[in-house]
């Protein structure tokens, strides 16, 4: 009889642990979705800022495309590349 009680207690602990994991996963999924939405909003704001800067620039379309497609070495030679203009990789997505 003692063995059955021990098995029942273990099963209850397992069930409780599964419920905790399920709740934690739900919270994680919700937090990950919020983060994803915030990152998307930030990216949209950056795109809007970039488009606005291009529209207000006196550079031609070809000049902008050439700059964006240039490597750091090419940019240094032409004076178009700065530390701020380096591409930053986004992680976690």
C-alpha cells in the first residue's frame, strides 16, 4: 500500500510540474510576441526615418544606391562611410 501512495504522490508532482511548465511557456510566448511587435515597430520607424532622410537629401537615387551597396573599404576611399553607417545585425528573430 505504501508503494501505491508513493506512486500517486509522484504522479501529482509530475502533473503539477507539467502545469507550471505550461504556464511558463504561455508567458514566454506572450512576451516573445510583444517583443516581436516592438521590434517590428522600431524597424518601421527606422525605415520611415531613412526614407525621410533620403527624400530630404540632395543625393540622386544612383548615389544613394551606390553608397548603400559600397563596402567599408570603398566608402572610406570616397569619404562616404562612417562608423554610424555600419550595418547592425538584429538578433533573436
